[in-house]
C-alpha cells in the first residue's frame, strides 16, 4: 500500500494557491467559450450558430460536403 500513501502525500503537498490558479484558468476557458458561443448567437440570430450536417436529412437547405 505504498502507492496509496504516496498519492495521499502528493495531494497534501499541493498548494492552495496552485489549485486556485488552475480553477481560475479553467473558469476563464469556459467563460471564453460561452462568450464566443453567445456572440455567434447574436451575430447569426439563431439558437444554434454552428450546425454539422452528417446526413442528407437536411436537403435541399443544407447539402453534405465531400472534399
């Protein structure tokens, strides 16, 4: 059970400041993604500004593209 105590020791050695920094960075990434999504919603005037068509079910409005 040496690996369990090593894991517990490594978790205890994490500094609070480092954890807060990582949480803030994660929050900024999520917030940036939401801002981009909401911005695209405002620009395009739709609820889903990004749509991927995988089948022919949306034809003739959208056509599947094969490059």
